């Protein structure tokens, strides 16, 4: 009686498959019908992202958020969250940044 016969193994495997199927079914139902659970389609380009986060103190943070090619600076974590600067144009890494070129005095000419 201490050993399991083949019918018990089949019953165990069937129950395991049933329980795993029920768990996967619940995950599918929750992702399908809960608002905002899965709004992005597979392979679609993301429209929203966090560019940078700067902690100011233990509670407050400045967050730079990019949306559709524009950036917005938010202050979060205080009594109220606030929009510090809206609609900042995105500076791409390909755009050349201005370089500082020191001006030479006319007296300092190299011969």
C-alpha cells in the first residue's frame, strides 16, 4: 500500500495539468479584462518612458518622462505631485552640442 500504482500516477498528472491550466486561464482573464493590464500590443513601439530620475530628498524626486517625442519634468513624492515643465523638446544624441571655443587675445599670437 506504500507504493503508488499506475492509476495514481495518471490521476496525479491529470490533476497537475488541470491546476496549471486553471492558473494560466486566470492569468489570461485578468490580463484580458482588467483595464490597463496589457494595453501595448506585442512588438508595438513604446510611446511612454522614463528618461531620468533625480532624488531630491527622502520623499521627493524629479522625473523626466518622454512621451511621443516630447519630454515632461515632474516633481513627485511630496504632498502633491506637480508638472514642473511641460512639453520640452527632445534633444537627440545626434544633435551636435555647442562647444566652448576659447578666444585668443591678439597679443598671444604663436609665431
